[in-house]
C-alpha cells in the first residue's frame, strides 16, 4: 500500500532501478522500515501490470542487464490522487484499541494494569522519540514525522492518565 | 540522601481540614532526576515544598542524609534550606532591578560565604549555564530560556545537593523546554545532584529517570523511565 505510493513518488523525480527504489524507500523511512527484494519486485511488477510504471532494459558489460523503471502518465495521476485524497481515520489503529474492546470481558484490575503499563510505554516512547528528534536536522521530513509522533504520544499520555484516574475513583 | 516516611500534611483547622498529602513514603537519590506529575490539587507542590523545607509536615518523619529534620528549629531549617536546596520556579522569580550577576549572587547574602568569593562563584554558575556573557544584562533584556538559565545558575550558586523545580518549563516553548530539562538532567547525571521537577508536560516528564504520579495527596505510581526498551513497528505492506 504505502510502498507502492512511495515508489511512485520516488519515480516522479527520476528513472530508477529496483535496488535504487529499495534504498530510496528505506532512506525516506529513516532506516526503520526495511524491504526485502521479494517485496520490491512484487510491488514493481504489480505497478507495471496496472500501467502505472513502465520499464526498459539497459545493457551492461560484465553484469546482467538492469531494468530501469519510469512513471507513466497514469502513474503520475494515481500519485496525485493519492496525495490529495482525504484519509480514513483508523478507529482500531493499534493493539491497545483492540485490548480496550476486551476490557468489559476481563477483571477491571487487569484492565487498570494494562492502562498503567501503556502509560509507562507512552512515557518511554516520548523519551525515545525526543532523543531521536534531537539528532535530526531541523525542519526535515524525518524530524517532522518524529514531532508528529511525539505530539500523538503526548496526547495519548494525557488520555491514559485521565483514564487511570477515573478508573481508580471507580474502585 | 532524602527519605520521607509516612509524611502527611493537613491544612486548616477541624472540621474544615484539607488533606494535601497522605502517608507519603519516598526516597530520592543523587544522580537521579525525578519528575512529579498529577492533576491540580493532587499535592505535587506541597510535596516539593516539604522536601525543600519550605513547609513542615503535619506528621511523619523527614530524614536528610540520615538526620531527622522534623526536630530542627526554624533557624536551623532556614540554614538548611539555603545550603542544601536550590529552587527553580515557573515564573523565574528574578529581581527586575538587579543585573544577572547580582541576581545570582543573591543567595550569598543569607550564607556564611565571604564576600570576596561571591562574584567568582556566581560567574562559575553562569558559565555552567552557558550564559557568562549575559552577566551585566537585566532580566527584561533576556529571552524566557535565558531567564530560566539565570534562575538555575542562582539555584546552583551555593552548590546545593538538591535542585527542586516547580513547573520550570511552564512559561517556555517546547524547544526551549527541552533545553532547560536537558540542563537540569545534566546536573543530576554529571554533578550527582538530586533533581526533582514538578511538571504538567509529558515531554518534560519523559526526560526524567524516574516518574512519580500523584493523585489526591498520594503517590499512585512510581516508575523508572527506561527508553531503551521501546520497540517501534512499521505497518505491514
């Protein structure tokens, strides 16, 4: 899903071969989302099948020919639509959301423990992200992405603290 | 270093009493920055004031380096306060008609330090905070972050063992908050001080080594914040 669209975005800049796309994607994701070659070539063959990219062979001496990919007009339009589309909000965006669905089925004390350990996680996440953020150059995409995650974790910390307080008054 | 045993604080006279702290037992160690979080009225500031000998508990014992402070008279307590503790506040609390240097020298007036040492000690504290070049300025010529650095330098002037900070980043933007909290953390890690920070800000609290969560005058959670154990996932393809 995301891999496909980011490949299109990378190809909107210039023609690339498979290995360069893999590297380009991993750089965008700050080295935190490794791809294997199977995923890379499966994604590329689907994009080509759907007419969003096309490829041609470049002959190389000593080495096998390399396949270079470029964006088609349909691919450019697809990319633009994806960028402009309003996103769906994922109500069940993480494991805790699913655990909360189970709260009515388990011992309330156990639920409180789950919330407490989630609270500890949000604090550790904020600490870790803040340290990572400090190492990224100001106003670059990786820094901004980390900042977004810090804000989200802070909001979650507020929420879970409030939940714990209410839960304890309940007892 | 600091040990509170069953500390309770009650304000007001019967029957109109408010229990601000209820049976708090707590130890604070050098090299450690502890954050205290909790809703308004949960007892955070009262706890900080009792730790700093600005207020006395209604019952319970408070040991400082093994010495029971509950038995000290007011004068001895004031002496202790000036020698052992450095305070940092949200509103910086700098005197507007004094220069930065004069502000930092202020605590010496209440200490037994000879006057000839004052300036050099104050300049050392300002250098530690990276603002020695601002010594002759007045507080209103400084940014919020710089003013808080001056306040921390003032708190450090008497070389206290304990730094107590009440919402030190409450008036600062998030980038400056991070700088100030890094400064406070370094005092714990590099100078072996006990550092306690009361805060509402999750980012600030998360930078501490340890977090106390308070509610209704009690500590409901006391945990270490170890960020090495975090695992980040990425979406499945």
